[in-house]
C-alpha cells in the first residue's frame, strides 16, 4: 500500500492549509473574532456550518488516495482507492446485476428464471447481496427496524459521551456548575447555541450509525443500471462538488485580485486594457466558451494519452482543467467589484497621505488596499460556491462537464434522464443526487448570507441604525 497524490489533492491540501491559517488569524484577531461570532452564534448558521463541515470531511476522506489490492469473490483487481472507499468497501464489493429499489431484496426488472422442475418463468430474481442474509422475506422490515434500533442506541451512547465532554468544557470555561450550565442549554439561554450544536451532532451521528448498520446488508438508496450502489455514487460525488466550488475559486482569485486592484489603482492604460479583457470575456456566452474549451481539451487528451499514467490521472486532469476553465470565465465579476472599490479607497485621506510620504505602490496595495477590499473577496467566495456547484451539474448534464467516469451529481442526473421515462419510473438515482446537492447548496447559501451580513460594512451600519 502506498499513498498517491493527484493534482486536485494538492490543491485541496493547499486550501485546507489556507483555511487553517485564516482560522488561526481570526482567532487571535479580536476584530475578526467578533465578526465571526456574529456568524457562528446564530442557530440556523451553526446548523449550516455543521452540514458544510460534514460534507468537507467526506470530501477530505475521498481525497487521501492510495494503491491497494481489493480482494473480490471472483477476481483481484489493483487500483487507486481512497480512505472513503475503505470505509464504504461493502458498497463497492456488493454489486448487483441491474436496478434495485432502496432497501429491496429483489431486482427491479423481471428476468427469465429456471425453476427446479425445469420450467422457465419471468420473475423478479433475488439480489445477490441485498437482503441475502434473510431466511424469510417476511422478516425484512423487522430486521431493518432491529438494526436501526441498535444504530439508534449506539448513536445515543456516542452522543451522550460527546455531550458530557462539551458540557464539562463549557461549564469550566464559563465558571459554572455543570448542572446549571446543562439547565441553560436545555432552556436555550446560552449565548452560544449549544442546544443547536448538540442536536445537530446527534442527528449526524444517527445518520452515520444507521448507514453503518445497514450498509453491509442492504442497498440503502438502491442500485443503478449496472448494479452499483447509489448511495456510494452520491457520497463519492461530494468530492467533485467541493473541488468545483473551492478549487475554481482558488484559481480565480489571483486574476480577479491582481487585475481588479491594478485597474482601480493605476488607472490610465492599465485600466483600459483590463476593462477590455474582462468586457470581451463577459460578451462571450459562458456555456459556449466552456463547451468549446472542454471539447478542445478532450481532443488533446485523446491524442496524447501517454501523458497520463492511469485512468484516475486522466479524469483528475480533466477535472482540474474544468476548474481552470470555470475560473477563467468567472473572475470578471469579482474584478469589476474590486476595481470600483479600489477607485473609491484611493480617494481617501490615508492613501493620499501614504503617497505623500513616498510609500511604494506595493506597500500601498498590500497595506491599505488589499485589507480594505478583503470583505468583498470573502463575500464573493462564499456566494460563488453554490453557483459553481450548480454549474458543474448543468455542464455534466449537457455532456461538457467532468469525465463520464468521474462521480458527480451532474453525471448522475444525466444518467437518470432516460430512467425517468421508464414505466415504472426509476426515481432513486435522481432523488439522491438532488437531495444531496440541494442540502449542500442550501447550507452554502445560508452560510454565505451570514458572512455577507457580518462582513459587509453597509449591512453593519444599517443594523446599527
């Protein structure tokens, strides 16, 4: 077993490092700590943050890649897997022949079956793994209920231990008896929404334990056309959504910050040239530009297949290229905002005083301009995240998104397009992709609204009035 690092993995590690550095800076900066408290200390925002953290943990588990041999019943195949694959290994190995409904024990489609007496009939065959441990099909729901009950007890025990630890830590911090602190939490009279945090953690633990209890014995969200577990596909798609939403921003920021501040600070021919560039890019329909770039890239990759060691490296390169293409087409909006804000800041007295004292352009930009436009950068990052996640789904649906072998919600929706026309309808693939993407985008929107309200000076002034 050896670890393997892809290009997107490197960028994700870089983003995690930058996020940790920013968190440390915000913790030791009283002004930033006060602003972030406005975001975290509201129950709805805290729920959104907990959901986003859970998605991020799944994405990080799927980012640590390694080479390992997976022993199957029929064959042994060596390939690149992630830590998430190790955790979800029963879903990988328990592959059926074709469609099956959530928690089903039989296939969704009829097949020709040979009876013991030699007669041939068309019926729904038993699944190879789904409910295979049942001696009687009448016991299915009793077995599911029993396993869910055990999972509920396990979740309650873990949640109780975590709650006791957090209550003791909180009571010690606030110098209260743990009984008094517990009463305040139950009544919701604490400044920090401890009750919301504990309930959110308990709900997540319940979901995790139920999945862990049912995963080896049932297909919780059913299977697709080739018999692959839909829940596994949905969880694997989280990494793709997070990469599109975060790595694209990382590739966008240098262009937007550099050109936006340069245009607003230097004016003249620099401003004219930068305006010409982003006006030209904005005049081209984004979908057509992205489609043309992706198709051109696909032709290049097909002609130079020797540049990629494995299929995983090829799909990773296409994913990274899609992030770069989306970044090139989406930096213009932030650039416009930074240009206008920089022009306004340059008219203020402290910038004029700095110029009079002979400060260099780089000193003025990094000391005065960049800190004063940082709130715009941060607000734009969190607001653009959900839009980029939805953009990936739309592009994959029209066939110019990620590689078809890459797990993504857009690919699942595209595959479910024809399934919706079947009778009876196959609904679980589309529903799973929609629900997971909806929860992520909704949480990101709630979080982005909270960040905008906390960091936008105009919103703070309006609240003060």
